[in-house]
C-alpha cells in the first residue's frame, strides 16, 4: 500500500463542532451553582479552552483537588453542556465534504481532543463520522494536557507518519502550541479566537469550506 502524502489530526471542541459558547454557558451555570464570580469569555479563552477538565478544575479549585472530585465535577459540568447543546449540535461548515475527500484519497485521520468520552460519544451520536478516523485520542490517553505536545506526538504515531507530514486542525491557542511543539503543521479555525490571536498557526481559515486538498498537500511540502 502506498504511503500517504500526509495525515490529518482534528481537534474536536471548536473544530469539528462550533460549541465553545455552549461550554462557556455550562461553566457559567456550574459557577452559579457554587456562587463563584461569573466566568467571562475572556477568562474562558485564556484559562479553559483546549485544556483538560482536570487542568481547568485545578485552576478553579487549586492544585490539591483530588481525583474523585475531578471526576464528579467533570460529570456534572459536562452533563449541563450536553443538555444545552443537544438541540443545536452540527458540524462546522465544510467538514463532511472534506472528510469525504480525504477518505477517497486514503488520507489517514485521527481525532485529538482534550475532551472526555461521554462528550465524544454525544458528538458521534448526532454526527456519525467515527468511520473516518483511525482512532480517537482523548483525555484518558494523555498525562499532560494541551499546550503540552503529548497528544499530537501520539496523533502522529497513530497516523503512522513523521510529525512534519501531519496537519492539525485546531481552534485553541493551547492546541496550536501543542501541535507545533510536536512538529505538526497547523491550520487554525476562527470559530473561537480572533485572527490576530491565531497568528502562530501556519494557516488560518473560517471553516473547512476554505481549504482544499491541494492546499493541504502544499502545506506539508513547504
């Protein structure tokens, strides 16, 4: 079998689905229940977006929070998120046509997310795209959350290619830093951050309708 010219790793939240406003609302509800100061979008983007729930909860409650509390609080917050997002869930524009094109050309694909399995399953129930991906890497597969390069190092290994032949689609600054540190090319979507905040990415797009197979090929051969 011919070696593919490149592989692709997709982040999930804010990349496959444009859901970060719903995560913000869920965290705000979580804060409200505990009489914590209101979470702002600015704080969310700086401290939460792209990171594991364990890292977020350590930020909220301090580094000594125990594993059992992290599990129960994660379950609580994510149940709120799924309830409020379920009526609106849909893929980012252009995703399905791109996945079909990549599959037709035998380009290996994986998902690399800081999220949890319940949320991944929730997404796949509404958007049945699991068959496109060799594997789905998520929070249980990593010791270090983004911006640490661990998850994208593992993504490249799962794709079976050296990192410089792999492309990461991301919406979060922490995710772009993670992928770049692992040696991947990066394409940022402006679903969550402004263009100027994503300047470290190799390419910036609004959604997947703005990227072509040829452009992906060219990116790994720069």
